């Protein structure tokens, strides 16, 4: 990759309007390993102009032609797969095994899902004498975060291209290189100039310019609830569609009719994946009060089994969190849990023993907490889990729903009918039973302050389409 200081606009790697250099930090070393440029409104204007010019042609490409483009992207992505693996580990600290098996792999899954959905999607049909027609919405602005970087990029870019839209992408400036590598892939695949554009930059500068731009017809944002609100407000004046996948504080209800000990152990391991930096992580574990003592011992055992260290080491389970800002935020929330009286089972503030450099956080378990504590209300986005006791199933459901968020919920039970009964009462966009999650075609998105819209599969494709009715065809 030789274009780190450039933007991809109109089918070319171009210099920024104003040179504003930004260090990209390796969170395992706290040292910069490369630099990028941060863009301005002028760069956004150039990218939107290119996308707008490309849209009349690309939006009329046939389904077969768009499918062929996605196939070429997939082929090149697979050929350069190990580059994605190494870049993701370097830019955001994911252990190399996680990068190889999950982080980079989901990019392939999303492009394949978009391709499969495109091939089976009905764009036009006649019903009761009217034509119903799906058309691409237009130029789309895409803003993605750093925690699962290529996942969220591919989750937006693939269906947008499948729909016939042109895009302007702003990846996270903290972890931008996987997106820049994808730009190289899309360029090599032969996407027409202006169909895909990438401008690096900050949210307040580039993100706001995209959201307010009159020639962007849709904004798709994944990130914090605060950031999503800012995008929605900036988009309001131009009445563009806004799709948001935002924060979460998911509850994991462990029911009495399951193997509680196993469910607790597996729940801690599941929550800590990606150093806890997943918006749908089951960070509030709800256990029957009579099992609290056993749950504490089991959660401690699970937490202590996790190997924290150098993300380039194949044996590492957890790498660092992504940045000093994130590290400091997590430290403050762990301290809040201690100050508010939750029982600190394991972990706590400071780095793990033996790690004096890098943004490493101790795997931390709190127990005997209540749902009013800060650690139960705020999204920590680190390797921290809070165990809350309950007496009745109704109380557990009430606690699960007592949150500003509604991205995901979890239920553990050996009785599937019982699990479904509880799942139906959880106010969340996705409920995971016994830690068996969905795939690249499962709708993903949230209720309440976790956002609106749904990504992946047919729902992701429809986000980038408008429905048109053509009447007056049938004679009276």
C-alpha cells in the first residue's frame, strides 16, 4: 500500500486539498506505524461530485453486471486475504488468530451475502395493475468505526454496490488501512470511476460535511449513539435517509433450566472476544441469586483462563484495546464500579501483570451489582462484565429491558420453548439463544438508542433502495 496519504476519489488516488497528517498508532506498542491524511469539506465535495457523476450510469447497470463486479471483488479480496489479516492486527490490536478467523473473514461473508441476495432479489413486479419497482437511492455516505473495521465497511459497501448506489466512505481514522486496502481491491476489480470513493478524516470535519451534503441521499453510520445523533441532526436539513447502528448494553439472562455453571463460563469468554469491543457483547450477565456464589467462582476461572498479550502471537486470546482514549475511558468506568460498591471479582484498574506498554486492559468481572450502577448503564467497550442477580424470571426480563439500548439480548436455557418465550419479551433487534449467533444474512440492528434500520442480507440491500409505484398501466 503506497497511497496512505491520499484519498481514493473518481477512480484515482489523489492528494488531499490541504495536507493534514495524522499518525496511525499500533495499540500494542503505542507507537505510530504509518500516517494518513485527514480530509476537509473540500475533499468531501470532490468525492460527492465524482459519485454523483457516476450514478446515472452505474445505477442502470444490469443485475448480472453488478454481480460480476462483486464476484471480482471477492476473488481479489481472497487473494489479498493475509494482507487484511496483518493490517487489522496492526491497526486495532486484534489477535492475529481473531483477525484471520473472524475479523478479515467477515468481509468475504458480507460480499458473498450481498452477491447471493442480489441474484435472488426481485427488483420489479406487477401487482393489481401497478408496477412496483425498487431503485437505488442514490449517492450514499458511509461512516464506519474501528472495532470490527472491515466488517462494518463491507457490511455497508457490498449491499450499496449491489443496489446500484455510488458511495463515499469515511472509515475510522484510528483504523483506516483495511478500508484503504479494500479501495485497492475495488479499483483492481474494475469498478467505474466515482462508484466507490474514500476520504479519511474526523467525524466533526468529514463526517459532518457528508451528513449535511445536499447531494448525498443516504447516510449509513455505525458507531456511538452520540455520533449517530450528530449524523442525524446534520442530515435533517436535507431530509436524507439515515440508517444507524449504535451502542449496546446487552443483557444475558441465564435461566434456571440450563447448566448455569457452563453458561456463566461460556458467557464470560463470549463477552471478552475482541477485548470486549463489540457493540452487541453480553456485558450484563443476569443469574439467579441462589447461584451467585457459584457464578462468581466460575466467572473468575473463565477470566483467568484468557491469555492477554502480543496480538501477533498465535497463542494470544486478547490484545490491547484500540487507543489511549479508549483505555482511559475503560479505566474510569472500572473505577466507577469499584467506587459504587460492586464486588470486584477479578481484574481492576491498570495494565495486566507483565505488560507495561500497550493499551492492555485487565479482564474484569464485577458481581453483586445492581442495574442502576454506572457499569450496568454505560457501554464500556472493553473486557468488563457485570453480574447481576435476580429472583424471578419477570425481574430478569425487566432488568434486561431497563436500558437505553436495544441492540441485542441473550438467553441461556436447555428448553427451547422456554428460551423463545423469554426472547420474545426482550426489546432488542436480535436475541441470541445459547450463544449461537446469526450469519451474514441475519438482520442486524437495534431498538431504542441502539439505532434504526437493519444491515445484512435482504434487509441490508433494501436499506439502499427506494420503492417506486407506476400506475395507470391497466385499462379501466
